[in-house]
């Protein structure tokens, strides 16, 4: 039987179901052996075949209006191969083990185009951070996990002292919301193109409750390229690590993360990791020593 990137494709219904995007997780060296075997069998290039073989969209609940897909902008650096772990049995000194960053309950969890959250994952400690947003409604995308929300409040307060006025744009996003968003883009652009700028359900950082898209309080350039030149973006780049956040998709790292520069998308990982990542100008993929999503 030919393995297809550890995913199941429902070709009868010609729809990609959420269960069709599960990735297997095994501890330590077993992961490396399994993934190496799969990469050899699949030739590390079946993502485009998967995309072309399923032209229809994911089952679509009511779309969530005026929301972005990941805070994601198109990137050509995504090959769709399963990431392999470098030296999985010998994690680098002072760095989290694979067990730590594979735990969805951990603030260190790695979620990207290769590593997914469990089916139907919902954080159990979601709260509303006491910070301004670009909208007034108390809805899903205003929530964050408790620890991240507390850190965000401190970050916003520090920015305000420096006369930088921030606002949240989109924080937590449920799997169902991501399904609706991804489905919308598939209908508009086709599955292959949609996957270059939108997270497949289960692979969005927003679902962790640890990520948020941020803008200035006026909402201008929210989740847009022009945000990168604003005082707010420059302040975030200089100070997010002090509060345990990283700029998750740095400039020039799209071949590693799979997404182009997103100065508005910040992710809580805790101060120790954040300060290392930001001071070295690296990504979480590089910090955890996993092969980039491009497979290169």
C-alpha cells in the first residue's frame, strides 16, 4: 500500500475531510524512522498530487466574515512534505524535547504546515484579554489562552507607555472557523493555491489560542503588508520577546515557515524561547531543529 504523507483522502466524496489531514506522532527515534520511510516511499512530493486530486472544498459551515486565513500571505516555499526531526534522540542542550513541542497543551507547541493539532482541539483555558481590539463584539477571535492573554495585557500596557497604541485583530480561531475560511479560499482560488496562503484546518496557530494578529489602534494596515513600515510594527519587533512573544513569520524565512513576512502575527512561547528566537533572528522551526516546511 502506498502511503501518502500520512494523510487520508476521501476521494469517493471528492472532499477533503478534517480527518484527512492528521499527522501521526511517535516519540523519539521512532518518529525519524517512520518519517524517513514515508519520505522515501512518497518521494517527498505528493502535496501537489493531493491538491490536484481533490478540487472540491472542505465541508463548509457558515463562513466567518471579515477574518483572515492565518494572518497568512501567499508563499511559494511550501512543498507539503512531512517534516523530519534532526537528531530526535539527542535534543540540543537547554532546548525543549520533541515531547514538549508536540504537546498541544504546551505554550511551546509547534504548529505549522507539517505539524497539526489533534482533531477538534479546543484549549480549556480561553479568556478575553483586557486589551482593545479593532471590533467591540466579544466573539471567538477575541479570546486567548490565559497565560498568553496575561502576557498580551502587559505587552499592550508597555507599548502604551511608549505612546504606541495597539489593537488586536484576530486571536483564537476554532477548527470550524478555519474550515470555513479555508473552504472559502479553495472555492475562490482552488485548493493548491489556497494552501500557499491559508492554513489547512488543524494547522493554524490561531487554534492554539497562543497567537494573535495585531495592528495599530486605528486598524490601518491590519494584517496587510503595509503594517511592516508602521511604528507599531517596529515597536513589536523590538519588544515582543520581553513578554514571551515572537514574530512568528520573520522576513526572509518563508522557505522555512511556509509563509511570507507577517509582522502583525505574534505567537506566545514564553520569555526564554522568545528571547532566544528573536535575538538570533530565527524561527521556531530552526529553534526546534526541524527541517523547514519546504523540505530543503
